[in-house]
C-alpha cells in the first residue's frame, strides 16, 4: 500500500534537515554575492557618471555607506562578529529543526518508540554550531563582549 517503509523514511528525513540547511546556505550566499556585485557595479557607474559631469570626487558618498557589508572591507573584529553571528543563527535553526523532528517522530504512532532519538543528531549539530559561534566570537582585551 505504501511506497516507502518507515525504516527508510526516518533516516532520509534525519539527513534531509542538514542537507537542506547546507544547500539553502549555499544558494543564499550565491544570491548575496550576485546582488552585492550588482550593487557595486551600479555604485561605480553612478560615480563614473558624476565624474563625467565634473563633480568633485571628494563629495561622493562612500560605497560602504550604501549598506554594503563586504567581508573583505570589514575590520577583523567586525568580520569575526559577522562569522560568529552566522554560526549562531545556523546553529539555532538546526537545533530547532532537530528538536521539531524529534517531537514529530515521537508523536507518530506508526514509528517505533525509539525513533524520536534520530532528531538528536540534527540537534547536536545545531549545538556544535552554537558552540563554535561562541568560540569564534571576538573578544577584546579587557572588555566583555557586548550583545549582538
């Protein structure tokens, strides 16, 4: 009657959570890179047009002031904070997804009683990401890090 058995669906769903998160992160970074490139191209075209009209280049607004956060242009402290925040967000999302998977599988009657533990793998990946985000959070000498 069913095409898939329960012992096949559980591992597929377990590993689908981190795979979807990784693929989503890759797609988001590609889109962000392309949109950042387009914004930089538009800013350069505007600067060239203003220079062609004879406007003094000292009066131009900086490209970073336009809301562009390019990691290569960030200070090392800001880049570390940027990276740590990404790890923390990814960790919280994966932790919540693993916990939700455990709750859903635990609530289903058709699966065995021990299948809810499969979500612990995804939740532990989330905890590992959160811990790594806290480890790489920038620490200034003599100062306690401020809240993000």
